[in-house]
C-alpha cells in the first residue's frame, strides 16, 4: 500500500492540476496544501522544493502538518514526473498503459503538447505573438488524436498533460484576458474548437467532462485569479 502523500499545489497553476488529476484518477488518499504563488512560505523552498514551484509531493515519513514537512519524507517535484510517479504507485489507475507501444504514444503526445502547444499558447497569451503559431501548434496536436475518444484511446497521462492548459486557454480567451489584441479572445477560442478544429473541440469537451478534471478545476477561482493577475497585460 502506498505511503502517506502530501501534495503542494495551487488552484491557478495548470502544472499543479496535472498532479491533482492523476491522484483523482488513482483514487488516492492524499493531503492537499495550497501554496500562494505570489507569497510563498519561507519554509517551502528549503524543505519541499528548492525550485520553489508547484506541484510537489512529500511522500512517506511520519504524519505531520503539511506546513511542517518532515525530513524523513521523500520530496518530489515537476508535474510530469509526479504524474508518472502516481501511475507507478497505482498501476491499476490506467494513467500509463502496460503496453510499451501505447506508453510510447502517450509520451509522444505529451512531447508535442510540451514543445509545441504550451509555448505557442504562452507566446500568444503573455506576449501577443502571432495567433497563426498557436493555430499551427493546435493543428499538430489535433493530428495526433484518434477519430474519437482520448489521446491514446483510454484516458491517460497524455490527457492529463493537456487538459489544464486547454481549460485555462478557454478561461483566458472567453474572458478576453491576455496580451493578444483586445476583442480577439472569443473568436480565437471559437476557431480552436470548430471548423477545421472540430476534432480538437470535441476532445476538449470530453476532457472537461471527465470527473477527475472537473473535481480539480475551480473555474470561478481561476477566472478571478487570471483577471486580477493578468488584467494589466495590455497596458505594458
């Protein structure tokens, strides 16, 4: 039986939600602890994650308050590392297939999300870069999807890797939050989920309907947090 798990997370963070989705898929018992990313506790970096980022996990050790992490627990970080860690702890979760080909396909899909879609999204959202680059990245990811269902058939780490970013892209675009030209957000989200991107749109719907996603995504909180944190992007 897996040992005690404490997850250090933040509702605004898509990387942190990856770990939360994985734990939800595994039906794992764990203790969540929210980290304020704009005012991180002084103890967090030296005692949990030297990079001072979320998510992170304290695994094992004695039962202690999350804000007093034990040196006896193992500290792990980086979202995709934690997703695979949860998959290894809970092999029946289906997060990673036992089939080598499917595992390779899962990792290949994740690589495309990491190297193409996420950078293109942040460039458009935070810097107002060309939307064409975002469309190109989205087209690539869509090309990897099967005709229906999730990225490699059954829900897996591939879907966990992308879902939090698609959700925050939707929040940002439908609420017109970002560095991109004012008034373009709703049009871009519509373009990314219909027409030639209809398959990507259906995939996003399936992801958002997944219980492990909906139970770990506080849309109202993220919308308010994005509005407060990124409202001044266009003024800079």
